[in-house]
C-alpha cells in the first residue's frame, strides 16, 4: 500500500500529483522493487528521522532531484512536517526546511547542469535554447552553500540533451547541438563527464566538508509512440519484465559516464577520508514505465499536449529511491 496520498501530503507539486488530476488506475502505487536475494524493507519515517537527528541533507540537481526530495518530505510527513522554513533566497528552487524536533535541515539546490550555466536566451523555449556551460566551474548557488552539510545527494541528466556551448578556462572548447560551424562539435557526454568531475572535485576540495556524497544515478524516461515533442506518451499501467526495457542509447552512455566519474571520485575520497556512495536506481526504474504522470499532471481542460514521461507520480515508484536511501544511511551509521 502507498505510504501517503495527495490528501495527506501537501508537498506534492501539481505536475506529479497524478491522483489529484484523475489518474484512474492505482496499481502503479502498489508494485514494490525486490532486489536480488533480499527484501527491501518498507520506509520507516521515525527511523529515518532518528538517523538524521542533528544532521543536514541537501539535494543538488534538477527537477528529478526535487521530485525525490518531495517524496522524502511526504514519507516523513507521516511523523512530522517541518515547522520552520529557512531560506537564503526568494527563489523557490532553493529552499531549506527545518525539522525542529529532530534538529534536521533539508535543502534543495537547483543546478540542472551542476556547473555554472548562462542562458543565452532566457525568454526562449525551455527545452531548446542555447546554454553556455562553464565545465570547470561548479554552480556557485550550491557549491557556496554545501560545505557544512552532512549528506549531499547529487544528480543530473536530461538537461544535457539540449544545445550547449562548452567553456573551459573561460574559453570555448566546443559545443553540442549549437549549429555553429566555427565551434568544434563535441558530444553531450563530454559536457556530462566534465560536469560531474568538476562537482566531485569541488566537494573533495572544500576544506570544511566532511559529509557523505551520494550519486543518485540516471532516472530513465519512458516515451513511447513518438518522441517527447512528437506525440510520445507513457500510457502503461503496469511494470514490464526484466529485459523488456533496458537502458540504451544516450541514457546508457550517460549512466556509464556518471558511474565512471563516481568511481574516480570515490578513489580520491578514500585518500581524503570522504565517503562517496552510489544510490543506483536505474535498473529498478527502467522497468517502471507505468510510474510517470503522462497527462495526469494537470486538469484535462488545460490542453497541455506534451506528456510527462520523465518525472514520477507521487506517491509512486520514486518512493523506492528513499527506501534505498534509508538502508544506505543505516549502513553508514553502523
């Protein structure tokens, strides 16, 4: 059974509030991930809060990181809501919540590329405008705030598919889908690798940082019957069997790239006494095409034509990510 619903959790964004907007099937909330040779325990909110008592946790990344954080807030709401909101900016993409009874701080930092990014056309289309990525400079919005955190969950993914110009040492080194003949053509994987390398290097270089870094791996999208902007949708109501769907193409390459950079950082972290942990959700999620909002992230009369097969319904399969996170925190404690 689901841990919460749209009536018991006030933190659900409309875009992921599938029950509110009339999704008729409910089985997507009931399936449970079973790892090989073990049972994944249900999420225990009281246990989680005791483990993070006196600690702080930050989610750094894009809207899928925020999706996971809101899942966590809903899971914890069975015990307590944060009683105080403390934020250093009015931008809602950067927020902090304080669980007074547990002295626990939860934060969200919007950084879809992890590195410093300049939008060349702020008023252009969200998914296809040219961005300048400074691959050797971590995004200051998170890097300047992160040093005192005990747990950092870092992630990035789908934004790297868009047009980008890559900078290093302040100079253009290439681009992805920029359509400029004077600039060397590089793949998105080049920028993706450099972004993670810079982010991990930043965490490793902070003098006062002693926290645990979790890389949450790539969350697969499930567009079928067309691309995301050409009628693609995700209408399935049940998981698929292992092997029926798998990471492939660009998603597989992104996954392999981030794991390679994670392993590199983990080796360096050992020398510095810093822990890096892999929160690998990709295999569990690639078989869950039923868990996305599709067109149930808005009212039917709003006539939004693009389906959401990227984010995850709340409640839904994404709650598994926090079940895994809890077990990893327990291992850290032991």
